[in-house]
C-alpha cells in the first residue's frame, strides 16, 4: 500500500514538473516580410517573448512580463544584465571532457557558440576576430586567434587541445548581455562542467544574436496582429 502511494506521488510530481515547464500561449501574433519577420508571444503566466529574424541569420529578441491596461498591453522587458551563466555541477570526466549547456528549463542548448583562444591573445582581440567571422557574408576563413566551438544536440561542447594553455569564452552570452564568462581550457582535462543559462534554448538557433530594445513598451492588439504605440494612443 505504501509503495503504491509513493509510486503515485512520484508520477504526480513528474507530471507537475513537466506541466510547470510548459507555458500556455495566451496570444501569438506574427508579421512576415519576404524572408524576414517578427513574432510576439504573450503567455498565460504574464511573460512575453518577442523576436525579429531575417533569413535565419540575424536574430533579435526581447523577453519580460506583460500586464493588460484597459485596451493596451504594457510590456516590461528584462534588462540584458539579468541573463547569466551559472555552473550547476562539476564532475570527473566519464563520456566526455568539456561543458554541457542547459537552458532555463534544464533542456540542452544546441548550437551555442563558444570561442577558444590562446592564453597570449587578449580577450578583446579574440572577440574582434569572432565578430568578423560571425558577420562575414562570404566564405569564412577561420584564424588561429579564435576557434568557434558549438554545442551539439545534447548541449555538449568539447574544447580543442585541453592540455594546452588557453581560454574558452561563452560567446553567445556575450552577444546578448556583454558578459565575458570564461573558463581555463586546461581545467577541462580533469573536470566536466554543467552550466545553466536563464534563457530558453530556442534563442540560440541563430549565429548572430542581439537583445532588442523595444521601440515602445505599449502595444495595441488588433485581432491576430498588433502595433507598438505610445501610452497616450
């Protein structure tokens, strides 16, 4: 009897955990312009997600909370400084030596970009080199200054040459918040890191990511569409 009760409680907790991670969309509105577009999602938990994209390369987003004020919706964005990377676990290597990246829902983040650069290269030079690589529209030429490393479908990124002096920078987090979160490459020879970023995994589908400052914080709903407005409208 006790075992059945505990088993039922466990199933209920698993169901609750899964349900709590899935947010219900209250309204979703999309605008498309040829190969570019924007999308605004308002969730029942009073959070919002706004994105602008173009040809699957350039991507801007904004997230935060919303409230309804008469016929208008007020959007209260989070500051970009609130986006963080936290080390949640360190283990001795088993299957790999590297870093595993999780999102705010503890799901693996794929296509998250790191850069590895030698110890004798300044962080600023490495960033400049990577910025040029990301924004280059022709055939990219990789350099010895910075080497892009991208996480796989399981959220795992493995640095090159873990026995060498060097550093690993969480480049996508830098693009979004300006935070320069680095790891000593040689530390991965003895440690596997699991890190968590307080953002949804879907943001990292694009190579160039930018946190977007909304033109106004009020929107007017119009059926399945919307428009940004000033408060007085």
